[in-house]
C-alpha cells in the first residue's frame, strides 16, 4: 500500500508532470444531474444540468461551433466534473475565431461565505509560471545574453553536473536533477510552516543533497529545480530581480495587467480562496494566504482570466520571441505519454500547446490549439486529486471531448509519480 505521507510529499510540486505511459481513465461517476458522495457538494451558478446528450462530432477536423446545444453540453460537463472532483469553484473560457465564445463561472470562491466564483477573480497559477520564466530566458537568448546550450555552471555554481547540464535541458525537463519538492526535509519544512519564506538557494539545497537521477539529456523528468535555476540565470544575465524582469520584459510587453510574480504572500483582491490537502495532516485546509516563495520561478505567479486568455496565444505563437527561438521552444521531446511532448517550458498535448499549474489550493490550465486559433483557460480553487488525477485535467478532458474530439486534452498525473507542490 502506498504511504499517504510519501504520496503527499511527492505531489507537493508546481507543474505538469509527464511521466510514465499511462492512460487517463474516462469519467466514471454518476450521470449528469446526480451528485457524487462527499462532504461538500459545491453549488453552481447555472441551472442544474440535464442528462448528458451525445457529444457532437464536428465534421472533419473542425472545432465545434459554440451554439446553444454545445454550450449546454459544456455546462453539463463542467458541472459533472465539479461534482466528481468536489471542486468548490471553477472559471472556464473557451473561444475560437468564427466559432463563438464560452465564458462561465460555477460554484463558490469562498466555501465559508458562499461568495460566488466570478470570471474577474485573481488566481494563483502554479506551474504556468514556468512559461513566463522560460520566456524571460528565451528573450535573453534573442538578445545574445545567454545561449541555449550554455552550461548552467556558467551562471550558477555548485550545481551537480553543472558543467554538462545546458539551459536547453533545464527548460526541457531533461537535466536529471532531483526535484526539490520531492525532498522529505522540504516537505516537512513547508507543511509545518506554510508562511515560511524560502530563498532560491535554500530550495536548491534540498535538491543538491540528492544524487542526480540520470545524466543530462538522457530522458524527460519533470523537476521544479530546473525552473529555479533558470530564474537565477534570468536574474544574473538580465541584471535585475526575476519579478522585475518578467514585469518589464514579459507581462508588460504582452499587455498583461494582472499577472505578476509576488515577492510576499500578498494576494490582490478580488481573489478566490483556495483549498488543499497538501498539509501535515492530509486534511483539507484554506491555503489562500500561504507564502508562495517556495515555488518562486517554478510556480509562484498570480494572474486572471483575461490575461491568461491573451497569454495562451502569446506563448504558443511566439509573439515575444524571434521566429528561430520560438521554433526551438516548440521542438518537443517525448514525455513517455503517447500524443504528448514537452518543449522548452511548454507542452503539446494532442495538439494543444501550453501548460497546466497546481499550487496548494489552486489549479489552472492555459492551452492553445494553433490549427483553429482556439484558446482554453480553466481556473479553479482546489488541487485535491480525484483517483490520482488533477481536477484541471478532468476539466480539460471533458471540455475538449465535446469541442475537439480529435484533440482531446489528456494528461495523466498519478499521485505516485508526481513531483510537484503545484503543476
């Protein structure tokens, strides 16, 4: 039997974990309209869903038009996942040129007061932070300040295999470095005092006390350690703190007004409250005001729905980068899951390009389907797994099954193999 404490510790990470050749199970809970058992069943802001009608099958490789029949199905699918996964509240935005727009919020932002979830809330976005950190590094590549094939040892001393691990391998999750969030000492330090502030150097020390898992470039393995190192590279080569560099050169250039890397636990209003079982006891707690410094360049950022809808297109199409550098970013390596690859701080899941995120109490998914210029953003206020699967994955899968049946977002993340707080 799996040790639950070990499973929680290995989960405590920030980002998408693509490991193993596993198939994502289909949704296997009561039909739409039924309520899954559990201590808390969230209310929804829309009318109760009718039984699920057959999913439309767009002709050829089309994106389903978001007419009333399809949006009704999406309402039902989203509410179904909420009941299945006991999600308090969720925000969803889906759109494609000529196909319409679907923007909904369901459930509550605060379980205690019943305050409803609304599309304008600020949210913690976990490992989607990696798309910003890696974009910052790639901008420095375009400026000639760093090289993708530079060794990390050129910028940060004391890294195991630092003379051999390249920035490209760090961004592509192929370094072999141990994931600091999987360290038992880190887990105990974090869960015993969620308000504790960590420095990047302290985070790296948890990783470097372990031997490397494999030699550089040998295979794919998701590790938050990689993003912490890239954050330090940006600071050294960019000449300013990471949060300032991202604000000036990434979010500022992209026109994002509510997206930033915080330097403390402050959380701008309005925001949803977050609920997690990534705790010392394993019980669900309110994690809204926990200090995100432990995640930093790997998962500490805050954003909102409008900004992420913009960012989905910017990061997938390379608006901020040269054509050559964006092409390098999109060169995906096998992740071990059929139909899924990982590039430089970005994944490709059945054609959907982007990233997911998970931080105690919050999850997010921001993806873009280039052939239809389609954008999907999902934001929710829990990270509690359902049968070992992230709730953001369940939402992504349910939605894409309806609108893009030939491009179903399916990203299994079993608790036994995760290396994250947060995706």
